[in-house]
C-alpha cells in the first residue's frame, strides 16, 4: 500500500510547481484539492539537514547525506525521504538507509520509506549518490528532504481513490542544494580541480534505476 501511494502522490507533486520552504516551515499540497480538512497545522514538522558534494568534475559523482528530525507534535508514519534530483544524471543511483528502507525513482523524483514510524524528537536518515552524464555542465540543483501526509489513525489502509476524495493534506520539507561542475580550462591555464568524490558503497541491493529513464 505505502509503495503504491508514494508513486501516486509523488507523481501528483511532480506535476505542480514546488516552492522551496524555509527551514521549519513547509510547502502545503493537497492531493487532490477536494475536501477541506479541519486542522491547519501538520501532524509532524521536520527539521532537514543536508551535507552534499559542492564541486565535482564532468561525469563525476554527487553524494547527498540527508537527515530529518521529527519536531512533532506527533509521530510521523506517512512520510518519505528523498526529493527532486538534478537533471543530467545517469539513470542508476546508489543509496543507503535504515534497515527495511525501500526506494523508488521516477523522473526527477526519488523517494524512500521505512517500515517504522518516526517518533517526536527522533531522526531518520538517507544517503544517496548520483553520477553525472559527461555532457552535463555548469551548476546542478537538487531539492531534498521529506514529503509527509496527515493521515489519521485508522486510515492507513484506505485506497488511493478514497485518499483522492478526502483530499489528504501533504507537506514538502525540502532544502535546495547546488553542485558546481568544474571543467578543466584550456591548456596553459592554471586551475584547482575539485576533490575526488569517493564511490558510495552500500549493499549491492541498494541501487535504484529511474523507471522513466528521462534524466
């Protein structure tokens, strides 16, 4: 259930423009905008921290280390970690997360989810590494963090059509990060190459292929 819902919701988000929220605030989405819900604040707020590769070579790698802390007021059990990856990358990435984590990647949207709920005050994590296509130049951007939805207790097994009818409210807690692609200059000019990016080496099963292969 959770996997199919994640694909459905991520697809809906990808079709809509996304603003980049400030830390400790969220972009609100309703999938789709049907019914009005009584509460206006999210069940769980997230604090996002990201470390990533800031400079790399053409055809090089970019690694993201994402951490999401649940600030409450309640536990979170309908949330996904990941986000919008850059364009111009190869259609296979490597990732690592807590035991039981699963992932899916379609278009620019890469999302992962675990089997357990995240209690208030606890932190979840996700690491993943992309490889640039040789022709990608300039600066590439990603928006990484959390997508969460306010699903009431007892609604965990509601099907997609019912979620549509109810207009379940969702939130994006994303941080925008950029990576500069460094190109060697013409012969005779001095330059400082970027530091090498180590290959991220999770278990062999922790690879995901873009199902649309449109990166």
